[in-house]
C-alpha cells in the first residue's frame, strides 16, 4: 500500500525542482510550444511509477482511495501543469473513470487503453450554448437510431481539450419522450468522424488556446457512429455523468485547495522581498499580515471541508454525500476567488502579468464558480437540505 | 470509557426535552429568578452522572479528552443554559483546571472541592479598564509582599460571575521589574476579604445582570491574603493563564459552533412556518434558501476547524497548536456573528425580542470577537506564522 | 428663510454642549427616570425657536423642505436623544404629518394640537405578530361599522411609544372584500378607550423599556370609536401609510447617517487615546486606519444617496422616487450595521457597555434592516426596477 | 456653452449605434487589426465637433468643466472603445494636459500639436519594476546633465501605449540629493531617440497586446535629449504628476462608473433572455434580482461619490479635495470589481468569453485596484484624515 504522506512529499519535491522554476517560461507561451517539455516530464513521471495514481493498480495506477487521491490532487494543483504532468488532467480522468466502470471490452480496447497510457487525449461534450449548463438535463443534441448506428446532430461548446483529442464522449438525447433524467445517453464519437466539426477554440478570458487547455465549440451534423459506441444503457447518460461528478468535484476542489496553498506561499514570499520604501517591507504592514491570515483561514477551512466530503464518499457513497459535495463546490470556489484576488493585490503590477501563475489562475479559475453547477445551483441544494432537516424537529 | 456519540446524543435529548421549552420563560427573567429551576436541573444532571464531564473520573467527571469534550461543549452550546446546567460554565471550568493542575492541597481543600461540587462559584479577575485586554502582560494591579501576606491594590472589570462568587483568582503583578511575561502571579482572593470590593455589575449590552452571568467592576484596596494563596510559582501567572487559554478557546469555539447549529435550526423552522402572504412561505424564497446555505457553510467549516485544532492539542500539545487556536478564535467568532445576524434577519421583528435565544446571543456574543484576544490580535499571530513559514522556501 | 447651514451648526453645538456629556448617565437609566431632564431641554429648544422644524411655519415649525430637514435629522441622529429633544421623534412625526394632511378640523383640535405642542405623545399600530411586516396589506385587525361607530378587534405589536401615548392610529381592515391595497383604514383610537389594552412592553434586545422608547404588544377587543375617528376615506389607510413612508424613510436614513458620523468620531477618538502597550496607540495600527477608511466610505456614500433621494422627492414626488427610496433603505441600514460593528470592535470591552451610545445603537438599530420593509423586500423592488429598465434597450 | 445633458445623450446614441454592435468582432481581434475601423470613427467624431471635449475651445475641444467631463467619461466608459474613439484615451489625455499647462512653445509645437490632432500617440514612463508603484517618489531612473543635454538611464514598465507612441514623458531623477518630492523631473523623450528601447510588450492578464492598449517594458541606456525637453522646472516632476493625478482619477473613476452601468445593463438583459428551464428565466430568480440590486447600489453610490469629488475639485481645488479623491479611488475600484464579478456570474459560461466586454474588463480592470495608488495606500490617506479630524473634538 502507498504511504500517502511520503508520496505527496515526493511529488511536492519533484514539482518544486522541475516544474515551478519553468513556470515563468511556460506561462508566456502557447501550450503547443511547451508540450514537448511536458511530454518529457510525463515520461519521467511514468518511469518513477507515479503515473495516474487514481487508477487501479491493475490499470497501471496506484489504486488510491478518494481521500488519498484528494491529497495528490492538492499538491498537483499547486502549479497549472501538475495534473497534466501526472496524467491526472480533466477531462481525461473523468472519461477514463467512465470507461473503466461502464465501457465494453471493445470500447476499452479502442478508446480506453491508449488514453490510459497517455498516447491519446479525449474530451467530454455536454454543455450547449443554447441552454444553461446549470440544468444538465436540458439538451438539444440528439442521437437518433438508424439501423446499427446513431446519427448525432447538435451544438456544444466549452468542450475542453477537443483540439487534439482522439475522441469525444458526447451527451445526446436518445429518447426525447422519457423523463428528463432518462433522456440522454453518453456516446463515443471519434473526432475524425464525418460530421464532427470543431468550429473554433473559444477565447476564454484572453486569446484562444490550442491543444489540451483549449475549450472548443463543436458542431455535430449527421454524425454517424455504431450503436456499440454508446456507454452503458440507453438513457443512462445522466446517471453516469452524476457518478463522475462527485469524485470529479473532489478532484477540482482539492486542485483549488492546492492553488490556494501556492498562492499564499507566493504572497508571503512577495511580502518578504517587496519594499515600499528602502527597508520597509510589505511583510511589515498590518494590512498584509491580516490579509494573509484571512487567506490562510480560507485555505484551511476549504481543505478540511473537502477532505471531510471525500471521507463521506469513501464511507457512505456518493448519494449520502451529495449535500457535502454541493457545499464544497460553492464554498471552495468562492474561497479560491478571494485568495487569488488577495494574492494579486499583494503582487501589485506583477500580479497582473502572466509571469506568476496568479494571473493565469485569476482568469481561468473564475470559471470555478460557474462550471459543474454554478454557485447558485449548489446553494439551492444545500439550503433546501437544511430546510428539510428541520422538518419535524420538536 | 465513554461512548461519546451516545453521550452527546443523550445530552441533546435532555436539552430538547427539559431546557429548550423553558427558554422563552427564562430569557424574559433575570438569572437570579430562574436559578432555583436551574439548580434542580443541575441536581438531575449530577444524578445521571453527567456532571462536569471534563473532570477526571477521580474528581467526579467523565475524564473526556479535549476532542470529546469539544463535542459536549458543542451540544451544550445550543442553549444559553447548557453549560451552566452541566457545570461546564466559564469561568469556573478554567479555575477548576488551574487548581487541579497547580493548586496546593490546602488550596484544593478550601477552594476547589466546593467549586467542583457546585456548592460555590468563582471568578477570574484579569482585565483592567485602564489597559487593553489584547495585551495581557500589561497590568497595573499589584500584589506586594508584606510579611506572610500579599497586599493587593488594583482595578478590574469584566470579572465574570463575581457577583455571588466565593473567591476570585486575581492576576496581579508581583515583580514589576521582571520581563513582561514573568511579572504577574495568580492569587486566590476570597470575595469577603477586606478590601475586595465589587463596585458594580456592568451594563453589558443592556441592563446589568446579577449572579453568574454578570460581569463586574472590582476594586482591590489594600486587600490582604496569605502568601499561600498564590497559585504556582511567583511570576508564573501568565504561563498558567496561557495553559488555560488553549483548551478554553476550544470550549468557547465549540460553544459557538453549537450556537450556530441551533440558530440554523431555528432559522429553518421559522422559514417553514412564517408566511409573507397566505400560502407563501419564507422557505420558498431563494434569498432565504441561499442564506441558509451560507450559514451551513459557516457552521460546518467552523466545526471542522475547531475539531482539527482540538486534535492537534491532544496529539502535539498546546504550543504546537497555538496558531491553529488563534485561527479558530477569529474565524469562528466571525462566523458566529454572521450566522446570528442572518438568523435574526429571517426572524424579522421576532428576532429582535428576547423570546428566542437569538437576540440574547446577538447581544452577548458580540464580545466573542473581543475577549480572549480580539480578532486583530489573532490575525496578527496567524499572518505572521504564514510569513515565517514562507522564509527559506525555494 | 432658514439658513440651513447655520441651523445645523447651531444644533450641533447645542448637542455637543448639552446632550453628549449627559449620555453616559442617561444611557444607564430607564427612560422614565431621565424624562424630566429631557423635558427641560425640550422647553429650551422650543424657546430658541428650534421646535419641530419639519412643521410648517404656521404650525410652529421652520417649514423646512425635505432636503433641508434631512440635514437636521442627520445632526439629531448623532445622539440617541436628539430627535426627542427637538420633538422630531418617531412615531409622532409621522402621525403629525398624517393629521396635518388628512385630519378633519375636529381631529386636529382633539389629537393634533396637543401633540404638536408636545403635551401628548402618540403611537402607530400597524404590525401584527401573526403576519409578516414585509407584507403591509396582510392584516387581521378589523374595524366593523356598527351605527356611528367602528368596533375594532385585533392584535398588534411593536407599537412604538404606546406606553404613555394619548392615542394610537390603528391600521384596521374596513373592507375585507376589497383589493388588498384598499382594505384598510387608519383610525384614531384613544388609549383610554375601552377595549384598547396595552398587553406588555416588549423585551427588545434587552429588558423592556417604558415610555417613549418602548415597543408594546396591544390588543383591541370590541374597542368602539366614532366613525369620525377615521382619517381620510375608508380604504385609504394603505395609501396614506405609503405617503408617510417615503419622507419617513428619508428621516430614518438620515438619522442613521448621523449615527454613522458619530460612531466614526467616537472610534477615531478611541483610537487616539487607547494604547495597546505604553506609547503604542490604536491609531498607529494599519488595521484601525483602514477600518476607519471603510467606515468613512460607508458614511459618505450613504449620505450622498439619501440626499439624492430627498432631492428626487422634492423635485419629482414620492412616486418617481420610490426606487431611490427602496435603495437607500437597505443600503444605508446595512452600512449602519457595518459602521457600528467596526466602532464596537475598536472600543473593545468598552464597546460592549451601555456607557457609549454604540452598544445602544448596536442593539436597537439592528431593527433598521427589518422594519419599514426588510432588506430583502427593498432589494426586490430595486432589482426588478433594474430588470424593467433593461427591457427594450437595443 | 455646451448643453451637457444633450451632449452626453448624443454620445450615448452614437455609441449604441456605431460601437456596441461592433464589440463582439473587435474584442476577438488584436487592436492593430481593428485600428482602421476606429480611425474612421475618430474622423467622424471630429467632424461632429465631439473631439477631445476636455480640451479648451481654443485647442479644439469643448472646454468642459471637470464635473461635465466626468459625465462624458462615464458614457464613454460604457464600451472599451469609447475613450479612444473620442480621443479621450489615457495616457494621451494626461500628457496633453501637462503640456498645455507646462509646455514651452517649442514643446507644444513639436509634441503637443500632433498629439492633440490625433496624428501621434504618446506614453508616460513612470513605474519601475524594481520599486513599488505605491511610492512614486522612489525611482532609480536618472537624468544626468551633460552640457546642453540630459543623459537618461533607467528601467520602466507598464508604460501604456509605448508601442507606436511618438514620444514618452519620462519621470527621471535629476537631483538625487534633494528631498524625495523634489528629486525628479518630467522629460520628453522621442521613442526613436538612441538608447530608448521598448524591450517588450507585457503579457497583462493574457497575451501581450500591440499598439495603444499595450503596456511595455522600456529601457533607457545613455539616452540623450536636449535640456529643453524638460517639462517645467527641474525637480518639479512629482508636483506636475500630482496635478494630473487628481483629474485623472476623476476620469478613471467615471470610466469605471460607466463600465458598471453597462455591466448592469448587460446583466439585466441576460437575465431576461436566459432560461434555466423552458419558460423559467434567470430574471425570475430572487438571487439574480437581489444581485442586481446590490450592483445598482454599487453603481449609484460610486457615481454620486465621484461627482461630489469632481464638484469639490471644481470649487475648492485639488488640494482641498485630495481625501475625497483617495476615497473614490479605492471605493469605486472595489465596487467595479464586485459589479463585474456579478455580471460574469449571471452570464455563466458566456461571461468567460471575450464575446462581451465583461471578460475583457474583468481581466484588465483588476488593475484598477493597483495603479494610481493601490487600495491600501488610499485607505491610509482616508483613515488618517479621519483620525486627524477627530483631534480636538470635545
């Protein structure tokens, strides 16, 4: 069994030596120009046996429990490149988990195996520009059976990593007449299939990225795939998506916890060396000291809440933990926003530049309060649960 | 060994049946008029073996670890009368702990034994009107040796429970020339000693209370007590006070967590039965649902932070945990303020009345952000610790 | 015409000399014990020609426009006794305005004249414990015509100043079948009428007060008054109430602005003289400096918003300004809460005591976010107005 | 004299018709690719007599008072292109004002005239990477007299618009031995002078821009300019900079007020058309209604504060208004951040894209809380002023 403390420590040392020092260079370049350097690090990670540690040992991972993987996700989150280098990047992790749990032998051989090895990338096409992502059962993309095929038509966006992906898992309505939660299925669509069009990479808080960190608009026009490309039962799309969301939110939240930790470290260092007058350091200003205390409180409370939710999932399963998961989703995303905002304030003009990871996170992690359920959606879940729990109390 | 889950559950049931229903009556009366009812409940608590569970079994308690007692303090905190009924009320708990650890046999026989049994009450006279409580080493009260006596002169306020107490533990300077942390000693002063004057009970957010919940101004004028009334070594006053502050802050913070829990329950119930128009409940308003979600987040994160700090104390001792203690002190006190404010808002006009515990807590727990170190003091501690931890990081 | 700048300045000097120094004494006593001192000041105010300056000159006032009276209300608000001493206290001001605008000659002779002179006091009975005050059209109190009388039955609370009042203006349903806004009428009920029962003075954030600052629970049981006691038309109760609410909210908001101004002054002074160590003043701490800056921003922005709303009312009337009035109601009440909270924090233990006006305001002005429409109600008004204004924009 | 209401209205109509519809296209492109379209609009603006309205009529402007120009800056601020199209863009406005007030005839002929006409652009090189911008007197760039020349050496960054500028006004130390505020002078340096090197355009929250909206790192190496290029007296650099900062802050703050106004309009529209389920609009959700109320309060209070500060400057001059200016600088910048954050939240995924101006503003206006004095600096000014005003109060 893995000594998780040592594992996390080893990863941290690796990141501090090999990744942190390269950040200023990498942040200044498009992803495709630094990919070769990252590939080389990925090979090294694989050689050390650290590859994709969430995977079962049989699949080449370390078989970590959710609680343990949470701590790995935290340390990987301290740099924008951590998850990618350790093959823990979204959306591939989620797709791998879905295929591990629900894939047929053929699907596994074709789609899963090269993905697990890092030979391919994948994407997950769910959100549609015409409908609010906060209502995941409201989709217009359809997959209509014709003979032994599904014919897909629809419009997606924010399909992360579509640029360069070998395949997409597409959420499409297979039975419009069914109850909302039973309408859709998850269908594997190779990105080179006829009718699968990557319209453009979206300009997300800046110029569009290419490759893994890109988010694409995708159009499906009479795109035909075999019925065998459906994952799980027809109509199970939403249920399978829910399964991945729980652990996925733990991963995200712990990544944000890692970001907070690093942002605080960067802020504290900045406060030590930055002077506002000769010999007068930011670290001597009470406003800065108190700001760090607030960020530390945000970081530590977020961390305990996420680890507690992971423990609940490990012990009692996703369903029992769903309110805990909703709670961390909005609480940690908001804490992250505050911590990054404070970190940038202390960095001053430097904080506005893509020379530390702070500006990168500030721009891109604003989405944390929107995707996977906006804050408002999760507050509804938690508030209503509190209301229910009070019914019948004497 | 105590089954802490069952113990907490039993206490909760007892409070729900015997205490909560009496609150509207008790809150409307001065403490001295309800004392006989509380005495009767205290006898019952003793009979059930629940008395002062933080005490060692040998002293009549349940010998709970700090982490376990924290959970007891939480459930007792759900009503303003919980700690008193279970003989867990400040400042007696702290005085008992100090005498258990540092009292001489004679001090124990004279002062501790009747206090443990609940036959007497006590107080702790530290804060002075002339000096900021945020700097506990800055005191003017002096105890000068004359023969086999100390002669005390000084001025104290916010001496909780002095009205009706058998004795005070007075923090007084015994060596003005020593280093700040070695100047003061803790000295036992019977309240009927000549020169010990309870000037008045203070009007704390309303008319002055009498008895246990009162806070007094006290003047010591040539007040003479035997040298044997000193607790511990001369000059050890501050060190002994620090010892009691760590666990004391866990007790306070878990009491506040209990208050938050109850405030949320009261709020949720109110939202269920209060209509803004026929058939239109507060519980149907999204503003109320979201407000409850925010309070739940404040409550759960506070709870995890305090339990984590208690675990650190149990495992590594007070010194190692001092930053965790400073962090919970300001974080939980602020969360408490927010939760109570929201609860009152949902209760509307009723929230302004001393008919639920909310108004009582709103008024009296405003002090939570002031006593035992104001928020600003603890933020200094935490922020500086964060700064230190960043030094030397590559 | 009044030179408003000089008028405000004269009042400020009067308050600084004659009222501020008495506050510590007065705050420590029930209102009825200090009333004689206040009466003597009221006589002096009358002698100087400063009495009730909102009144038309013909009625013995100074005939101030709303914008000018707003500035008077601000300076009076700097002490809890200002409005009372200048005969500008709620609810008498509102009742006077209603009777001036809508009273019959007989009503004016009987009820208004002694009230204007300060020989009597009055109250306004609208809020009912059974219904949310946020929906003012939902009332259960009924006034049924029987011959030349109304027979009133109902239950009210938070009837401010009922204790000692000569009469109440009671909001009662006269036509249950009418549209909600046309159901109620305002009816004058002498407090010595048979069937008018002052059940109790409410414990509002502390022990119940007596006299003017009290808030009572009132029960009307077959209470009979002449039809001629109705103010205005039958069914006009709500409309008349709305009329008084607009200027009433300007008065309240400017009173809160005055409170903020005084709280900031008290805080700044405290920061100057309070030391945390010998020679180290609170004023030297950046946390305190920044806190004062935040409070100053709250104060100045509140002030400008209220004066702007008053200008809109003076220029375009109540209806045109109703969104501005809703906006200041929640914005200024929330700013007030923040400023008082900060002031208490800087005062430390002293801030918890009824020795400065801060604790008094902290307790009693919590209601500012509840009465006359809770924050949530006014946010609904403002947010929906913003939504309407965007419709049809290109 | 200009009818300011009509003027602002005409500009608004022009922007709504000619600029708003082009934003989605322009935001997706680098500035240099849309410059020709903007040039064409600038010609039209000039033809209509709207060019640079802050300029005296003699210089081709409309001779607006600061209060009137504030309202123009507000409406121009509703689109990222407004100020540029009307030749009101920073840093050219500031440079023009400095040269108008302090330029010699020769400086005006060479540098000012083509700039006023829009034939050239300019930049202002003050901030240095090695020193905190919050202390503007701490500079390392030096200008040493050699014969009839200054020889400049130094390192600057965040020199806005340097890319494409004809000249820079460089803040350089001319007398290192003088008192801090008398050390530096402002010196005109043509960008094609030998030794003036534009090292790079900085990656400010995204890929580096080119042209006017770029921010450059600049290095001066033995860069020689005639003594006659100094603006005003030697050592007057800081004083002249201060003069431009006051009105400059009014301009900035009103631009931010305009941004808030537009962000609220975009949010309200979005709430009208975006559905979370068929027929269920965001506008129907109380959370969205309340969010709009909060943003409206931020917008209106900011607007009144800035107009009040502008009035103070117009009436009593810069010095008397300096605390009002510090107050609006941090209050309005923070309000702007909140309003933009809420706007993005309501826009959901779309808010993350550079398809509305929101993401652009979110990224770039984060700097509002940093440049021209960080929030913390201005809070120091305001808080200390409050402390001073309390001294000597009875």
